[in-house]
């Protein structure tokens, strides 16, 4: 009788172990399903660090971007950045004397000619070289050194040339007759005076201030496209 009870207790203990083992296996299976179908989980580094949505940094990739190479990539293209425009008007008075040696109003006739022109101040970006582009990896800056802005061209609109009526003297009548040489001399004189009107210290300083801002606006997007952590500094060559 005792032997029979012993075997019954042993069978109960075996059944209990089976149920506990089945419960453990079921728990493991449920945990594995929640973790995903792939039971093998690995942390893999591809050497890519996301800086922001537009920029990634490759760790130990062996690839190093040179800012000057990118900025100077179109070095064969002539680039003159117009940083400032000025408009001005100059007037000259033509005089025709009946007797060249006598300066009396009744012996001469006069006529005014006015030119309105536009002066363009530019910065030469095609003169940039690698030596003018300095990268500071510690401060995360790219410094671009440029030349000062200068008056590059004067444009005269033919529609803005004003020729007044001839003012006749008592004895000096009719139009003022001009030769081709006279017209050329008048135009050269007015251009020279327009240049002097535009090319002043104040206008040059204003053009320089605009040059700093506008060159930064040109190249900052290029630098930021390479690495958004970098800032652009524009200064004049010493």
C-alpha cells in the first residue's frame, strides 16, 4: 500500500514539473514573438552619424570634403558680383562764341546737355584662390577673404540724355554746330564727371559693407550643404 502511494506522489511531482516546464516554454515563446520574428539582435554601426535632416557625417570613412575645392569648382567661370548700384546726373554747358576772344553774352549762344547714368560696384569672385579660403575645424568656420568693391562700369541710358534748347545772344543766332570730335569730347567729359560723382569714399564704404553681406549670402548655402555646423565669415584681404 505504501509503495503504491509512493508511486502516486512521484507521478504527481512529475506532472507538476511538466506543467511548470510547459509554462516556462510558453512564456519564452510569447516573449520572443513580442521581440520580433528575428531572435538574433545585433547592434551594428555603419559609421554614419546623423547631424540633421540634410547632413550626415561619415566617421573614419576616409572621405574628407575640402571647402575650397567646392567653392572654387567653377573657377573657369568669370564671376563679378554686383554689390551696389548708384545713379547720378551731370550737366555740361556748351558755348559757341561769335568772336572767340570776346566773352560777351550778346556775342555767344549756349546749350546745356545732361547725362544720367548708373554706376556698378562689383567684387571679383573669380580671383578667389584656395589661399583665400581658410577652414578652422576647431571653431567650425570657413573664412573667405575677398578684394574690396570697386566701380567697374558706368552705364548711360540714351533715353536719359537731355539736350536743352539753345539760348541765343543778341548777335549770336542759330544752332550750335558740333563735329563728331566735339560729341566724343562731350561724352568723355560727362563720363569722367559721372565717375568722379560715383567713386567716392562714402559710396565705396557702402559697397564694401554690402559686399561682406552679399558674398556671405552666396557661399553660406554651399558651406552649409557640406556641413551645417560650419559658419561663414567674409573679410577683406589685408
